[in-house]
C-alpha cells in the first residue's frame, strides 16, 4: 500500500523568504503563483503541489529540500 506524506512547508518558507528580505507579494511574483496561494501555503492552510514547491524554491534560489526539511507528518 502506498502512503501519501503530508508536507507542511509554511515555517521553512517564511524563514527563507524573510532571510532574503522579500515580501509575500515579491515572492509570489518571482515564483509565478498567486499571492493568496502563497499566504495559504505559509500559514499551512493547504498542502502545496510539488510544482509550487519547485517554483518557490527556484524563486528563493534554494533547493526544494530546504523547504521540505523536517516537515513530513507521519
């Protein structure tokens, strides 16, 4: 049986965004995602799609694993 892992990246995403002195609007624009989507991801209200994780990581100039580090709920 396959298990789907839930990934909550909000805390890591906010930390990396703030480390780079970006606003939510700036990051959303760089990543090509809606600001409302970014806000929901940062607040762990939605499980981000893998494509969104990749876009955000690229916009933050980091590896996607940095966003998902220590986030899996078993």
